[in-house]
C-alpha cells in the first residue's frame, strides 16, 4: 500500500506534468494525499470484511455500514480536492497552466499566429 508521502510525491509529479503545480499548494496536496491514503486503508478493511455494505440497527432494520459510509464520504472529498488541484479531466479544461514563463494557452495561440486567418 502506498504511504501518504508516496501519494503526495506522485500528486506533485502529476501536477508538474500538467503544468499546474506551485509550492504554495503543498498544504492542500498534503490534505489530499491524506484523504487518498485513508481511502486505501478503509477500502482494504471493506474488502477484508467481505464488502459488507449493510448492517442491522438495534431494531433489526438494515442500514449502510460505517465503512461504506466512510468510503462514500472520502470519495466525495477526494473528488473535490482533485478538482481544486486540477487532477481531473473536468477541472483541467478550465485552467490556463504555466509552462516555463508562458501559459499553455499562450503557446497554443502563438502557434496559431502563423496559420491561416478565417
């Protein structure tokens, strides 16, 4: 299982590859890495428990197990943080990433300058 530090290092590498990393984001990346690590730990417990999705209440009624609820909550938070860190396809579409001293958008637009105007 990946450690929290492994997840953080991988996240920073991915963000650098996408051109969206800045050291100022490290605190948020740290939180994101913790959530992903917690998700892995809880998922492992869910698998070991035979994927028990429901448990019974004291009254004998079925309810979602605590592990299943924790997984759902962690998924929601991971998705929110991945969007903020531009690690999802949806979020990266709306970002002008910096590559060197020029943005990706500037690079694309400058490539169009030599093309045919419509």
